[in-house]
């Protein structure tokens, strides 16, 4: 039975004749020396009582966070502040993107059927108001892990309702290989923000991402989520969100085109952050953008009509500023008390 419905099946494109757009083998990548990090990328090691509490709870319940697995530079700040992004479906991915530090395998371990319950309990126990769920790619599963996402979201919503609290959930999902039924399962679960990352500009997709991923497929995934939300007449608005890494060899013109494309596909929120090379076997950094350059790109991106843009050297797709903004917008829309913080460069 065909796995794909409605969205076109996108085959990996042939390698570009332009050398910088081709994939870089680990052996060749290892020959490219690390660029010295500029001072604005210096980060402190993880520490703090909240960090220790979260780490202990995760180990006890055998849960994973993208904060650790993807070596996020903000892990100290976020965990010490009592927030975390939970990673579902285990710690092993079926894809091998050239920027990512998460381990890979063709057949990862089976899903843990208790994980939705453990994550739901952890989110409530930590007293979180806005939680991000993400996952590795699970191309070994027929639905790509969509129902596992949906079950976790439903559990969080049910447990928070039982405690008379309101927890907003953002799902940072894979492309599900363009399977509309999988996308619909997540949209119907009660998720508040549907996020999926295009990662880089169109020209560099084949070099940066696994061949099974693609620029058009990612765009169509984000549009499909919005279309499904409208078709099923959800009682609450669904927001979409994506992220682009900078420093992989993209040009300014290509970034502006990506901004235009994302708005054409009705994406609400964009995050821009610096690509940091996890190991010598991963893609080298082509450029370190300055904080001033990130601020300029944030201002430019906002002119395309995004609801919010978070842009900075250490900004990641799961970034507290964007999450805080979205929480405020969603709670205000629903007549709840929004968090008290002011953000510039917003469009409501």
C-alpha cells in the first residue's frame, strides 16, 4: 500500500554540479579544520539545581531530550530555568543529516509504549506551562511515529486538565515523508504549535540534509498542517513554525528567497541560529554571523509578514523567546492570562 497521500512523493535530487551543494563525506569533512569560535558563542557548562532535578527525572524515567542528544548550546540556560524539550521515539534516528549529532541506524529500537505516560507525568510534575515535543526520524514505522506524538500530546492535555492547569504543546515533527494521514494525526491531537524545520536554503538541502528530506516536501508539510486544521474546523487556531541554520554557505539572496517561500506557505514563526559543528566528521562552518548580522536578518524577515522572528547566534528551533511569545499570543487569544514579558519585532 502506498504510504504517501495527497502530497507529492519527492525523490532525492541528483547532486548539483556546484561543488559546495554536494554532500561531504565524513572522511573529507574531517580534513576541514574547525574554525575558532568567536567570543559571542562562548557558553557556560550545565549547572544549577533545576538542571540537576530535570536530568535526574529524565534518567529515572528513561526519557530523552534534544537538549542533550543534539548538544544544544542553550542546555545550561534552559534547564537551569526549569524548561526542556522532550525527544520522543528514542535516541536513534533513521536519517543521517550532515549537521546533526544524533546517532543513526536503519532499525532503531522499538517505541516504548509507556513513553507518552512518562512524558505526560514529567511535564506536569515539572510545572511546565509550555512544552516542546520533538523526535528523531522514524522511517522504519509506517506512520513515522505520528500516533506516538499524538498519544503523548493527548496525555499531557488530559493530565493538565485534571490538575486544572493549561499546558500548551508545540510539536517539532519530522516530515513524515509527506504522509498527510500522519500529519493529520498530530493536528487532531490538540497540539497548539506545529513545527517542522526546513534547516537550510533550497540550494544546500542535498548537501546538508538526508536525501530523504527536501525543501519542497518540508514546505508542503507545513502547509498541509494548516490546511488540515482548517478542514477539520479545530476550535483553536494552529500556528506553524520553522527554523533555518546559518553558516553553511548560504547567500543573503537565498535567505531572502527562503523567507518569501515560507510566508507563501503560511508559516507563522521563524527562528534563525548559527550552525555549530558537532564533530570533525560533520559539515564545517563556512561563516560565523555576528549578533549585528542576526539582528539585521531578523528585521528583514519580519518585513515578509511573519508573526514573530527569533534570530541570534545561539537561537535554536526550540528557543525560549519564540516559545514565550507564542504562549502569550495563544493565551491572549483564548482569554487566558499571558506571560508578562515584552517582545520587539512582533506582528499580531
